[in-house]
């Protein structure tokens, strides 16, 4: 177990190192840089470009820029954002909790809805309830999030005469929950549909296993068979999907953050890409990569807890 | 004594009857506005977008300003701000301002003539790099005729011009001409600017909000009426408008409500005050005359003759857009040629059939026809307001055997691409900051301008542009402007499809908002705005 963890840790470091090179190079392969955009978009004198590029250090060789970035990262210095001209950490840090809270709420909603309904759907296979839940889950997967988000906002205006406008100066926990509830529900609905369908198919597969039949023949109750024997085993692929979804939700909610006007990581990242704000993009992508790698690691650990037969060999 | 009291009472009564609005304004409250995108910075001098002017103009003052009580920006409607008065010397080459005394910057430092000098030294490119208070300068062209800024004590400043230029004062009156503080570094001006204006900047949270609060030491005593202005940055238009309909915002972003959306807004908020006004932003056709086969004047002429301007207007603006030549047409525009002259220009004939037949003949003469179409790429900025007219253009060009393919270009490289001339045909939008021929002609049509995207070069037009710029007689200048407009249209310099019209809406409790009709960039000081609640 100990050497597995060491190997796993080294693999994580290697993955992040590879990611850092990839994002650094790819970003610079995209046409245009911040100096081009600042000058061209405002119609300023093209001769200003060279001066701005020099000031920002983007005229230096790529390798030198990379070493400077990695060196800074190792010291906890993320550099200066080109657009806001503030330390990148001050720009990034306030947005992480916003996206993290939204992602956490969405994951909770998706698990709370997806797993139980998936189990019910499997246990009541081919019943009218099963068909109903399958239609709901299919709609969750097929409705585009921008459309669903707008629909939710229109409904809020129609029924409550208001929409949640994000305010970073919220007045406490419930205020924040109120602000994030609608977007979390919208995202959670989609994720729960995925989890529900996976839970259902995984449960159906497990329910057909010999040991389940044996449990039934030994006189175990339906509840005991379904929840004690089947669900635990059926959850392995579901946990993987929950992990992937959680990682995606931290940095991939661009549409939801835009429609609900939440100043989170995803919207900020897209804008930073459009502005070629390298320090912001590099550091944010690295952060998202780190989250994905960590979540994968935690999912692997969760396997062990769910299925004692799984051992990570040294 | 009794008669004196009676006289006093009568005077008070007369005053109240004569000026009732002065008593109507109520102080206090926060105006809540929606903003369409993240402003690139807060430094007006470094940017060229309404996204910066609308929220940040309230932080600053100009020397002179377009009268906020007048709908039309014109040389006749210029009022003092940080200057108390101004005068020209005998040959109109020196413009001297007497400055207001006792004005303080928001950080408490006094405003003096040195601030005016360093602002315009930087703008004209006279300041050394390390002394410049701006990092980039989109309007350097405006001040090409400014030779020197001289101070005479702390409260007098003289602009020395190379030749007479009546538009110079007009350019100083626009939203793009605030006075900057010499002692504030450019980096600070981009994020938390210091001004002398009616509102102080509190916070600019990117992607989230902008907050301004009342400047209690404002030199114009009694103003502003509002305690604060809060902007929420909401990039999605549907969300912005839902926010307005639900009462989260008191006012929409400028011209944010299109005509199809206006019906929705009025349906869900019937008491909303909505006003349509021209934005002085034109949709125009760029034809790169340096590239074959567009170096053939017949092909350029055919393209213009094939344009169905009413179709653009109906599809994109439900018929509300305006038709004009290079300058915004009257009565909204101050300088544009009269409507009855338009049909004399190439492409404006009401006889569409005849124009189309002529265009087809010209194309055949150039060697193209139904069996041998001309295949081109129509480049445009990859955002809806550019793409939509480009698609209509491609459709219309089919009638003259031109098969266009849409080439959507990312915003970040669009301007560089057209500036390099790296395109064949383009669909473009051009906003004019100030409705003045100098601003428009020197920027978009003068041979040496970087923003002369269609690479139009005509020494005769250059001479005429210089001549109208120096002309003091306004009526004579107008006639020269119309002559230039005609040449530009006939030469297919940059054919104008139409002038856009947009709607801005606000809650009826918002008062003191007056939208100016020939520029969206100049009327956002907000010192007249107040809330009736």
C-alpha cells in the first residue's frame, strides 16, 4: 500500500508536469497575444504593441517564460494577470470557493436524486414508475443547459418576481444557498440523470448475479437484498462517474455560470483565454488538472472502502 | 416692511413657477444597472468601447462637455466643466481655457493646469514614454494638429494648434476626453481611476461588478443626486433583461434591447420607459481594393449596386435603422447630408431592378456570370451583430454571380487582420465617438490612417478632408462634408448599409436620463440622474 501511494504520487506529479508543458505551449500556439488584443481592439497605434509585450515579458523566449512560471509556482508566486494587472492569485483565489460551492451543491443534488431513483428504477424494472423515471433522466441528459437555465430563470421571474443575482457580499450561509440553489439544481438535474441511468444499469446487472439469487433463496428481505447486497457492488462504476462529474463541475460550468451570472472559475477561464491572459489561464488549468488528478486518486481510494476485495498491491 | 415681504414672496413664487424641475429632484438611492461585458479597463483614454465609457464617465470631468440637457451633440451645445470659459486667438490657432478653481481630485489633491497639460501631452504623443499617463493611445489621430499645451499659472491653459481646427473644441467635449490626474499612475487609472467627477470609484470586480459612490466634494454643488451607482456585469443578454424585468436592475445597458426583444420587455414590464435612438454605429462593407479582382472598379461598383439596403433594415432592425452616407444623417446627425440628396449617391437608387441589372452587366463585363461565378470569402468578426449582416450580404451578392463563403474571425485577431489588409471582402461595424467629420474622416477614410481598412487612397479627398477641417464657416463646412460623402459613396470607399438604432429601457422611477441621439459615448455623467421613490 505504501509503495502504491508513492508510485501514485509520482504519477500525479508527472501528469501535472506534462500538463504544464502542454498548456504552456498550446496557449502560445494560438494566434495573437495580449499586446495584439489590447492594441488592436482599441484601435491604438500598432507601435504600442512591442512596448506592451516588453513590459509584460511576453517577448522573451518561450523556454525562459516557462522556467520563470514554474519557478514562480514553486515559490507560490503565480505572477501578474495581464488584464487586471493584479497578482494572479488575487484574481483566482476568490473565484475558487464560488465554483467549489456550486459544484458541491450540484454533486449533492445529483447524488441525492440520482442514486435512489436509479435503484428504484432498477428494482421496479419495466413498471410505469420505471418508464417515468427513465423519461425524466433522458430529458435531463438531452436538455441543453443554457436552455434549461434560461427556462428556470424565466420561471423564477414569473412565479417569484425575482431572479438570483450573484453578490459576493452575501449575508451568510442561507443567503449563499439561495443564490446558488437554482444553478445547482439546473446542473444537478443533468448530473443526476447520468448517475441515475448508470445506477439503474449497474443495479440491473448486479441483481442478476448468482449471489443475489442465493441471498433471495436464503430468505433475505427485498430491502436487504437490494440495499445490503446489490447496491454496494453496483456503486463502483457510479462512484467513478460521480468523481468525474465533480472534477468537471469545478472548471466546466461555463454555460451555467454565464446564464446565472456566477463569477466562477469557468467563466473567468474562458475570458482569460479570449484575452490571452497567460498567467490566469496557465494557473487555472493547472488548478483544474490538480483537482481532476486528486479526485481520481480519491475515487481509487473509495473503491477500497466499497469493495474490500480490492487491494492495491505494493 | 410689508411691501418688502410681499415682494420677496412674489419673487419666490415667480422663481418656483419659472423653475419647477429644480425642486423636483430627490437626492439619495442607488441606481442599479446591468453591464453587458467585462470592461477591458477603467481607463477611458486607453479604450474605445461603450463598455468603458458608460460606467466610468461618471468618475471624470472634461474641460468642456456636450450639454447633457440637449439630445444632439453639436458645437452649439458645449458647456463648461473644468474650464469656466474659453477663447480663441485672432487666427484661431490658440485655444485658451480659464480653469475652475477649488476643484479636487477624489484623493484630495488639487486640480491644476498641470493635469490638463500632462493629459494632452500624453494623448498627442508629446510626453516621453516614462512620463506618459497612458499605456496605449487609440485616439492619437484626434490630436495630430495639437502642437503644444502651454500653462499660464495654475488655472489657465492654452492649446496651440498647427492650423485652425473648429472641431478641436468639439472633440474635447466628448466622453473620450476626460482630464486625467498627473499624479496617478496609468496602472491605477486602469483599475481604480481617480477623477474629479460626480462619482468616486469604490470597486471594480472583474466579471462581477462596478461600484461608484457620490463624490461629496463635487465642485458642482448639489449634484449628483444619487448616492451610488452599482453595475452588475451580466454577459448573457437574456439574463440581463430578465433581471431588468424582475426589478433587479433599474436600467438596461445602453441600446441593449433589440426591437424583437422590446416586445418581451414591454409585455413583462409594461411601465418600463424605453427609448429608441441611433447609436451612430454603421454597418458597412469593406472591399479590399488592393486585392484582385477587387482592384477592378467595375466589380466594386457592381457590389454596391447589388445591395438591397431595405432588406438589411427589415431583417435586422424591423425597419427602424437609418439610411445615410459616411456621416449620420439629419435630423439626428448634425453633419450628414440631407435625405433628399441620398438617392443621387451610388447604391441608394430606389429603382432596385435597374440597379441590379446594371450590376449584373458590370460583372459580365468583368468576366463573371451564372456559369462562372466569382468565389470569395466574406470576413467578419465572429459575433452575432457582425455575422448577421454578413450572411445577408452573401445572399444578396449571389444575384450578381458572387458566391461568398462566411469567414468568421475571432475578435482578438479581427482588427489586426483588416488593418493588414488580409481579407477580400469584409462586413464591419464602425462606431463614431463624436458626430464630427474630423473624427470620422481622418480615422476611416484618410489615406494614411491605420483604420482605413478598405485601403482607400484619394489625394483629392485627403485635401478636401483637410480643407473642411480648417473651415470656420459651419454652413460652408457642411457643404464640403456632403461633397466628401458623395465622393466616398461613388468611389465605394466603405459603403454604408445603415445606421443602427437600439433601445434602452429604464424603470419609471429613474429620472434625469437623457439619451443623446448622435453618439452613445458622451452622455453618461449621471450627475442629473435621480430616483423618484
